[in-house]
């Protein structure tokens, strides 16, 4: 990990910076670039505009992670449930993403699982027959096994649950072989939590691991099972290789999805949609935007100018 990335991770974890930045959210260039709204109504408004103007779908994500306080956990859960209800009323996909550490896993596994079931049930209740899912984000390796176990438990309970897996982890193919036999949505990302002893080494190997995993996700078994492959990447080289692979194996362009972060490469998002592919954006909302937005700067130093503007007096 570069010194720049380490610095942005330290900034993301600084409570003092978080408090200061929340206070100035209204005028922050960083927040307005990467966050889709301060509350549920604003976020659903953004999702509606994206759908109507560009045919792009959204997954709403209430900002808040690594939370142990029961009141804060309950707030995160009720916001996700409110997002499901508002998406249903708006006639959009009832699609939300959640971090297990935001909904109870920092407190107890039983609380986390119970809350995930509440959100899954809210998706089912509001679902309108589109792509309606609660997708579990994948955080650091300390919670990986519990997140995979939670995903299985939700599916066994008949809830519409999806999972995120990280291509950088050497173990990912093992989990994929089980997942592709399920009726589930599986989002493949490169991975934002580097851990040297668990990961493929270097960018080229991670990219190759991404394509190897994509090949498993686009296998005939996956198609037979009604599995939904989701490729969470802004990397156009990888997307190009996946489009070719999918075409050669007979997948229709709308049989899988590309998913990108709100505010990142919007032109590329529209271009892919223009080619007939399903495109979704991961659309964060809420006031606790600082750790999320500063990680986007860590991923791409070119976003540092947004940070500079946010810290300045504009
Ligand atoms: P990169 O090689 O990093 O980037 C490809 C291209 O996109 C480059 O040209 C780069 O300049 C551009 N780009 C990438 N990021 C940015 C940015 N922030 N701003 C501007 N340009 C950028 N990680 C997890 O560990 N767990 C998760 O649950 C998780 N969920 C995710 C969900 C979605 C929908 C997405 C898109 C990502 C998620 N991530 C998650 C983050 C992911 O792991 C990567 O860190 C991130 O997507 C960058 O990798 P990339 O595939 O876009 O490739």
C-alpha cells in the first residue's frame, strides 16, 4: 500500500477529522461528488433521476461503519429499511447495500444477523419484481467468514440476499464455487482492504484473479442456477474482457450487471448503459460521509483536488 493510501486511511479513521468534516458537509466538494443525498428522500430523488435520465439503477447505502453503540446501530438499520420502503414507493429496484459492522456485528453476531434479516424482510415486502436485493458488503478479513455465513443464513431463510467478494483475496474462488449454485446476486470487486498474507501479490495478479473469478461467475452452472453476476469495477480493460467472455458464452447483455460507485467515471457508466448493459451505481447517503469519501481519494490521487477544495474556504 502506498504512503498516499496509508495517509488517506488514517484520515478516514480520525474522529476529529470526521467531526470537523460533518460540520461542513453542506459545502464540501468531496461530499457532493461521492454522496447521493443527506437523507433517504434526497437519495431516492438522485436514484430516480439516474434511472429516468440514463437508465442507470442504484443500490442505496446508508453511511456508517464499524458501529458498536446500540442506538447508532438501530439508526443505521431503520435508515436502510426506510430506504427499501421509499425505493418501493418510487417504483425503483429495492436494492440496498449494507456493511455488517454497521448493523450490529461490532456488538454481537446475533444482533447483526437479526438486523440483516429485518432489512432482508423489508426488501421482500417492498419488492416490485425488478432486481430487489440486500447486498452484503465485504469488509476486512476479521469479519469475512461471518459475512459469508450470514449470506448463507439469509438465503436459507428465503431472503433476497447478495454478497460481495474481493478478487484480491486468494480464497475467493472457494466461496464462489458455492455461490454460483445459488439464486443470489454476487458482486465481485478488486478489494479495498489489502492484507499481504491473504492476498494475491501486485496489481497484475489481482486483475488476473478478477478475470479468473469472472470466468467462474459466467459459467453454465451459474446461468442454470439463476445466479446474477455483478462486476463492481471502474476498470474498462476488465469490463471489456468480461463483455467478450459473456458474449462468447451466450450471456445476454442484460443477464449480468456492471456496478460502479456514484460519482466515479460517470461517462463510462453511461457509455456502458448505451451499449445495452445493465449498470448500477452504489449510492451512499447520510451525514457520516467523511470515511467513505476520503477512501475514494485514496483510490485515486486525482480526487485530491476535491479534498483540497473541501478543506479550503470555497
Ligand atoms: P482500479 O484499477 O482501482 O481503477 C480502474 C479505473 O477507475 C482507473 O482508471 C481509476 O482511475 C478509476 N477509478 C477507480 N476508483 C476511482 C475513484 N475513487 N475516483 C476516480 N476514479 C477512480 N471493496 C471492498 O473491499 N468491499 C466492498 O464491499 C466493496 N464494495 C464495492 C462496491 C462497488 C459497486 C464498487 C464499484 C467497489 C466496491 N469496493 C469494495 C471497492 C473496490 O474493492 C475497489 O477498491 C474500487 O472499486 C477500485 O477498484 P477498480 O476495480 O475500480 O479498479
